[in-house]
C-alpha cells in the first residue's frame, strides 16, 4: 500500500476508534454500496483481532436492487455484529403517507432513519459519505452534530407530500452552525438531545475507494459491473423498473452492458452503458469519465430534494 492510501486508511481508523471511545452506541449505516463496503472493512481492521464495537443499520426503501440486498445479507451474516433493517414503508405507514408507485422513496429515508435513531437510542451514526460526492457534503465536518429527531406526524406528512415547502424535521443539518475542525482533534461531546453524524471517509475520493477495493480484494454487488438488464429509457439514461411501477412505465428493453455508479433506490438510480466487467476496468473507466459520480442519481437533479435540502431534513 502506498503512502497516500496508508494515510487515508490510518485517518479513517483513527476516526472509527474515536467514535468507539466517545459514544455510547455508535452504529454504522450499511447500504451494500462501495463506500459502506470499505467502511466495514476499515472497522474490522481498526479493532482486529478483537471484535468491532459497532452495530449496523440499513434503511430499505423497498425499491432496492435485488443484487444489493442479497449482497448485504451475505456480508452481514459473516460480520458477526447486530444488524438492523428499518424500512421506508413502515415509516410511511406510521405517517399515513401513500406515494405514487413510480416515485422515488429516497426522500423518505430521512424519516425511517430518524425513527431508528429514536427507537435504538443511537448517539452516533457512522457513514461512508464522502466530501467529493457533492458540494453539500463538502461542507460537512467529520463529527457533525444533529438534534435528536422528534416524531411529529403532522409535520412529517406535510413534508413528505410536498405540501409544506418550508417544513423541517428534527435531526436536520445546520451547516452555518458547525464547529471548526482545524486539527485532527475530534470533539465527541454531545449536549442533551443531540446525536452525532460521523463521516469516516470524508477525505477519500471515488477513485480511492475503488483502488482500496482492488487492493483489499473486497467483494461488491455485481451491479457495479457491466451486465444485461431489462431497462427503459428516460432521456439519455437507462432505468431499471421496480415491481410497484407496473404498467406505469414504457416498454422495457433487454440492454447489454449497463452498470450503476452508485447503489440507491431503483426509482432514482440510473444505469449507464459500460464495458467495465471487473474492478480494474472500473478504475480505468473512472480515470477518463466526464460524468460525476452522482450525475446518474435522478433525485439530485431536482431542486427540493437536492442533497443539501435532504440533509437539512435529516438525510445523511
């Protein structure tokens, strides 16, 4: 491992150890995406040969790629730590919200996540989100404090149905109130009614992630590599149909050679044509790509549910 990667790995391991020391119940968010795969590996390394002190949480939108779900089940069964799954459909039911079946449920993940924080009494949520993904995430501190969520059915229903543009749920992000992190000294002190969001991979890039996956020989979901899939066209990108969409979508086509750049809700995650069939191919493709990593996430192309708005509503 070269010096740059060794430094990145050491920094992330330091963050994970500080999280274990500073919080009562730190939990890692695990989606099965490439970043959470790397994060889980770093957590294993940080405490080896002892067992890591973290539990794991997944928020299931109900529109996940089947390949991602089977991978998550396989990886979590071998990691030997408590693993919780909380669903958007349950969060919707608690709020009496019914969504259009062709709409993405990505914006409602915040509610399922906030409910899990309250239910499990979590004081630190650790994520593989990175600063290079989006300008809103570039503003984040490594330790980013949030108010604990409070359940308010009326406010949440209004937010979910887009009937109250100015509505805010607790646990929202306030970038203007973040504390400076001028040195590698992380402040884990929480006030009453707060929890921490921890960004252990903040300084990694997408290319760093893939190089680490190659060097560590980590498994990732097969949808990251070129494969055949039934898709339908939206503009200049391909989308995979989800079961709930039924006849609401146009006819699908069997497309050879498509893959995803990120693992997310199927209703908002576009696929693109690619010949990359292994990790080395993905790395070579990234070095010449002119498309941003989240340029294929349809939820990032709207105004209200852009990254910063969603983070203010409790999204990671």
